[in-house]
C-alpha cells in the first residue's frame, strides 16, 4: 500500500466561529453568528457518523475560526464528539487553536481534561498599535494572562506572531519577539501579513488607505525572527515554524509529509485514499447540505501520480531538513532529477536551494522567496 493510501492517522475539525472578523482574515468563518452553534454541532455529528466507524488517530487538530470561542458546554460537546470518532492513540498530540480574549480557566480545564496537550494561541503581537490595526480583540495583558493560564495545564503552548504590518518598524517587531520569548513558549509561528482579495484589508489597500510594508523591511523582519528564535535555541523546522526540542507540531508535519488525514467542518479539506476533498466554504451552505442529508463536499480530485509526487516535493521542501533523493523515489516512484532536474539545477545555481547530491533543501536566501520557488516544481 502506498504512503498516500494508508489509512490516515490524523484528523482536523474546523470550528468556524469568531467574535468578529479581523480585517486581514480570509479563513472560513462566521462572525457574530453564535445562533448557528447548535446546528453546527448537529452537522459535525452527522459528518462524523459518515466515517462509518471510529478512526484512531495520532494527531487531532481543532482549527478555525476560533474553537475557544464556543461556550464551555458547546465546546465540551464538540470535544466529546471528536474524541468518540477520533479516539486518540497513546502518545497522541491534540492541538487546539485559541484566541486570548476567549480563553478562560474553565475552558482550559475542559480542554486539558479532554486530552488537549497543545494549544496554539493567536497572539499576533504585544504592541497596542499593531493589535488595533489588525483589529484584534485582545491586548498584551490579556495575551500574557491567557498564556500563563494555558501553561499551567497544557504542556505545549505555541504563539502565532504577525510581522510586516503597515507602518511597522523593526524595533516594534524586535519588541514582539522579545515579549514572546519572555513567556517561554514551546513553539512560535511567524507569518508576514498578506493582503488577501475579498478582505477589508484588501479593499483598504486598493483604496490607498493602507500601505504594504516594503519588501526589504519585511525581509529584515523575517531574518530577525530566524536569528532571534534560533539564538534562543528554537529549532527552525519549517518556513514559518520554530520549536523547542520535542515540540514540533506533529499534525502539521503530517501535511508536509504528504500523508493522509481526515477532516470535518465547513471548508475542511481531507486527503483519504489518494483523493483530496474540500467541503463547502460557506458555513451556511455546509450546514444546509449536511443537515438535509447531502454531501458537504464542494470539490474533489484524485491526483495523478506525477502531480502527487510534485506536490509531495513542494511540501517536503517547506521543511528545513529538505528532501532526500532516495526516500523521495521510494515513496513516490519518481526520480527527483528526472521529474524536476532542470528546475533543481537552475534554483541551486541561483543560490535558492542547497543540493549535496543526496538531499535538497532551501538555502537561507531561498527561505526569503520560498513562495516564488514552489511554482517551478508544479505542473502548469
Ligand atoms: S480571530 Fe483569527 S480566525 Fe477569527 S477573524 Fe480573527 S484572524 Fe480570523
């Protein structure tokens, strides 16, 4: 049985609720629609029943939206459903995304008692001006409190940070990194702000009300994050992710390894038996379809082996350890040099990849422009 066709050992549950929509966010969510929570739980239960039988997993991930926006009783019900259909194997990782403004002691206890052992806190910044600009509903004090509360019960706490906001200086970003490190997180994810079509930030950019930070400053900020976190003994293990030893996000590593995973909820994407499916992104459409007995799937495709191999290459290159030629051939049935030899040679000559003959990985220069590298390996 090929790697992609093995029964998945990972599962994702999408929770689409948020208190309000931050101006830069284009995730699948509904803001201010808590009236839909009961129907959401009913629909999740139906989607889970469609699995036919419980599926034991090594990693379970609740993402959003904001899973911790659910009131305790509803969050408890979701945890119960997920645990029943995705029983956790020994040594599991159970991650939940959380918003500092929603995180109470009661909710943390609920999560910890249900086996959650990794919390990903959407802090984004400690700077008041930056948080206001990002339209976040917490301040630095709430973020610190939420972090300290979480640390008492949950063994691995990760912080998300955003850099490259309009008008941000390198000193502001340096301050964010220092404040994050002072909390001693087990994991940090850093993302450059992007302006996605359809978001209020995009409209404000087009209307000239917001300015993109220049590329050079953004690059300096990413470089500062890599150096600061590496100096603090974090392992830079993926383009945007840094972990203390033993605290990599195992669930995300499943995605980057090209292995399969189950998924439920609006907009959720699954990869089972070599087939990729994505649920309807609109929460109300997803609800209507599931509750009326229709399929929640909006798109599905079975990738050709060559496309699957190319995709596996790109996913693997996101990891700092890169990709081993022999392992790639065994896993995909394709020789890397036959498949993408010309692009590999060109990008290595440009100094964007490092190739020692056995293994290929991103160079430091390549890290700064990684998004422009991936299309060279995919079929157009
Ligand atoms: S809290 Fe997170 S998911 Fe919700 S709107 Fe803001 S950025 Fe998006």
